[in-house]
């Protein structure tokens, strides 16, 4: 038996779902084929994902085309060509409203294949007109079953005519483990927060804020960063440490997989590569505390303009010279220029690029928040435009944040909520986000707000930032447990399995 899983383009989130399907279905004797429509798209700049394994075939109908530019008639012909070759017994189809989804459904109906719709649409996601809903229901009723994210998605599918018993959960999942892994490690331990790092022989003096190896001071006001998960360590050494200190350090780390490129010198050329995953060094021009993190395309419905206004209000209400959290915006899009202008109008400092901590130069490409200092000064509000990032970089941004905020005016689900909760972050979310319906428990895993109310967004930011660190950590841990319970990665494969057993 063969199941084909349809994707407009196989991005990292789709790859995680595909892996889940393979892990669950292949041991049951199923063959799994990923039917990718196009080699690229104009929405996301994801790097091309690798094929999972020889057991999972990947078929791309238009490998050299941009998805949005393929004419409907050509789309239909190309999909039919590939499906006639693959001959699946079952198809899991993403949605029902696009020309590629309709072409997949038509092939299934013509060839006796079971059609499963994968949907995250809710009745609340847009203005519903009766005659459009009637036409939509005529399409949706042709599907044999459905895989969705939560209760509101299931209810909408039932409203459109799919029986409740033919609908299973598991569609909206990410690989929770890759986000939890980075948060589990002791990133960016500040001086005074620990007294010893096991296996490395370093001691930290709370009184002098210095790092010593066998009594020799290596750094004054420096930072230890250690990843206990893979026993790597790196140190930013003070300028007074000298060559003998670096030799001593390398001697103490001789048994660990730490190369010389992991050691940075404040008074010499940086040897840390731009692609290395490290948090920013804690210094006068670096982000030394928690920050608000948002991750979105810069389009109208993501509501980033109101978020920036709310952030300015949050900063303006700080009293007694208290320093506010920065706001880090991951993503890019058509509204980037408008958002930058808005920050200027609100007198918020902005960071558009990153600089090497030692060289004082700035670059636009391939510089990561976790590897470089940010050209900003402490105090006041600061909005950091971190740009679009590949999936491998995202866990580092989540790991260093204090809270995640999602202000969307309308969001069918929002996988960034899954990512943030898997990373152990408390969540601030719009009430119009599908994932928040399922995963956000008010006061336990985060706080909800009206996305149209700037004051409400600002109040939520104040509320989370004012909490003690241990309370925020407790909320984050509650969220991590909840997302693993309600949206584990294997949920996608298990959802498909449950539907196939009904076949």
C-alpha cells in the first residue's frame, strides 16, 4: 500500500511531518511518497530540504518552477502525470482551495484513491458568506477523511460536511525536540550564577566576577558559555589573559571536543566562525538579558505595527530608570520599510545588522544573533530586525528569549507557538490565534490579549516582564509539557494511521 503526502513545497515544517508519517507508517508496511509541487516558492526562502531516506521517495512535479507562477492548467497536467506514475492508494492533501489541491482531489476521485484533507482552517478565520460556504462544502464533502489541528478546525470541517468520526487530530506539529534541546542546555551562564563547571575545572568567583583555571585569572567580567548536552565549551577571554592563559585553557579542555575556533580573544582577531551556534557575548553593547521575541512574515494580518506601538508604550511606562526588554523581530516581508519608519517615529532605537564583537565591522549576510554583538547601547527601547532565518537557527533565538509574543489579527494555527512552547517560553498571544485556543492556558502557560487593543498588548508585555524569572520559567515548563502532550511530532503519523485503519 502506498500513501502520497501532498506539499506545495517541501519546507522544514513539512519535512518534520513527513518524517513522522514515515516513522509510524513504514513499519506497518506502507510506502510513503512526498509529492512536492514546485522546487521553490515566493513566500519563504527555505533552503531545499534533503530526502529523508531511501524508504521515502520524493517526487517534485515542477522542480525548476516557482509555485505561485505555475498556471492552473499546467499544474493539473503535471500533477496527473506524477500521480499516474506513482499510483497511490491514499493521498493526504493540503487544503482544498488551491488549484494543486483540487487537482490532487480530482485524481483521487477518478482513480479510486482515498483522499484525506489536511486542514487548519477555522470558521473564525474570515468573513463567511453563505453561498461561498455552500460551494466550499460541495468540494470538502468529496474528501473521505480529514486531519486537523484542534477542536475549532474539527468543528469547521464538520460544518462543511465531514463526519466527526472521520476527522483526527495531529496536523499542526513541529519537531519539539530540536527546540527543547537548546533550552535544556545552560546557555550564556553569567558570572555569579554558578561556582563550577563540571569536567572543565573552571571556577567562578562571585565576589570578583572573574574566571580562574588553577588559580590563574582568565577573564575579568567575562562570560562562560557551556553546552552540557554535547560537552562543548567556549570562553571569551579578557585582554589581560595572554597566550599562556589560552594554552592553559586548551590544556584543561583537552579531553573535550573543543577546537581553537571556539576560543575568542577580546584583543585579537575573532576565530569564531559566522556559522557557529553561540549566543552573544555579554558585554556593554550586547543583549545581556531577556527579550520579547516575535517570528512572522511582515504582512498586515500579523499585526506587527500594533506590536511595535505596544512595545513603545511598554518602554514609556518604565519607571526609575528601569531598563526594558528589547524586542526581536524574526522574519521579513513587504511591510519591513513601514515598520522601520514607525520605529523611528516612536523614537525607538533599531538594529538592522549585526557586527563582529572584535572587528567593529557590520555585515548583512550570514551573521547570527547568537554569534555577534549587537550595535546598540543599553537603556531605552530597542527593536532588533533579525531578518529571515533558516530552521536550524531558530532554536537559538528562542533559547535566549524571555517570552514569545504573537499578535496576529487572524491565524488559523501558528506553528511558532508550538516552537516557543517547546523551547520553554511563556506565551503572549492574540485571542485570534488557533494554536492559542489549544495550547495557551491563561496564567499558566501565558497570557491572551485583544490584538486590536494596543494597550492590552502593552499590558501583557509589562505583566510577563514583571514576573520573577523562576515564575516565567515555571510557565515555560508548563507550556513545554502541554505542547508535548497535545501536539507531539508523532501525532501527525498517528493521526494518519488512525484514518487508514478506518479505510
